């Protein structure tokens, strides 16, 4: 079983050794050129079976290398939730607490969330945003740009950068609404699932794998990617009817846990490998 397609040497070596190969695919660059996508997936021709982590990722693969689709099975990621679910606050005393969590990169869209906070503040809402995540090496300029924008908008009292934390659950429990604001297609969205597992309403970009990751969540609002006004409107909608969205999010913690459980992943992965179901 190979968990990446980028070092394709595994596939010919397995063939030479007379071993069957299963590749677990997590990548799906839907915006790349057809030539690049086809080249990326070409090594999979040497695989016996393919397991992929979303319908969107399968669609990208099928458009890029259609001959591979018939040997591909979807196995949604198994996502682990908190040991104990802390229900959202009953009332939003002192204003709404927002949380962005994800890598600090343009793809993940934290800049969109900062603009949404500015719009909420200007409309008279009391709001606080915590930004949980770090940059990848070499992307320091982007983070500095975020900090400069916060200063430019006079949001120093509203926006706090937390950096990387090895565990997210205490931070999620301290906040009311999670914002997942990616602006580029993703094959899946673990953070969207994690927000629901923690019983938090979420505002999520209506793109690609994020739609699949949030499809089982009644407490999710999907908005156009990159639209700060839509993010702000979604936050207003949730906060203006907080009891309803709070109940939905609490129910999501159970529903979404079943949808993205280790058990469902195991069953789908075993099926994708062509092994007997009892394994």
C-alpha cells in the first residue's frame, strides 16, 4: 500500500517483485492543466487498485486519466474528534468568538476571514477572531501581510494569531463558530469535519472536497469561496438564530462522527483493496 503518488518508483518495483499494489490518493489538483494532471496520475497505471479520499478527487482523476476510474474506490478520511465534546455557549455574551484553523497560506484563505471580521465590526457587531495555524517555510511574507492588514483595519483588539498548537480541541471549545475559508479546491477538508465533531457551527467555502466534508453537517453554512461579505452574512445569520444553530451543531457531533468514523474508512479501504469484507 502506497500513500503517495509523487515517488512513483514504488509502483514498478512492486511489479518487478510480483506484488500487487494499492495506492491511496489524497491529491487532486483540479485547477492544473490537463497535461500536468495526466502526468501526475500516469504512474497509477501500474497499480492494481486505487483508493481515493473524495468524490471530487475521483472526478479529477477520471477527467485526467479516465482509464483509472474503474479500479478506484472512495474511502472518506477517518477523522478523530475530541475526547469530550464541549457544547457551545448557551448565549453569546460579550460578542461572538470566531476561529479560523488551518495553514496560513493564500489557498486556505485566512485573509478572507480577516476582511469578514472588519465587515462585522463596521456593522456594529462585537466579534473576536482567533487564527490557529502556522505558515510553511518560505511563506513568511504572507503571514506578515495578514498582520499588516489587521493593523491597517484597526483590528488589533479583534484578531489574535495563535500560531501552531499540537492539539486543537481546547481552542475550538473556547470559540463559537469555526470558519473554513479556502479559496482553491481541496480534495477533502478535515478541518470542516473536526469543527462538526466538536459541535461547532461552521462557515465553509462551497468548493470541491469541502462540500463533501460538510455535507452531513446541519450546522454548516456554505458560502462562495473568497467572498468576505458572504462569510460575514453567514456569521450574522448564525448568531441571530443562535439557539437553532447551536442545537444543530450539537447533533452534528454524533451524525458526523458516524459518517467519518474509522469503521467506515476501514470497510471502504478493505473493499478498495479487493480483500474479503471480514478483514
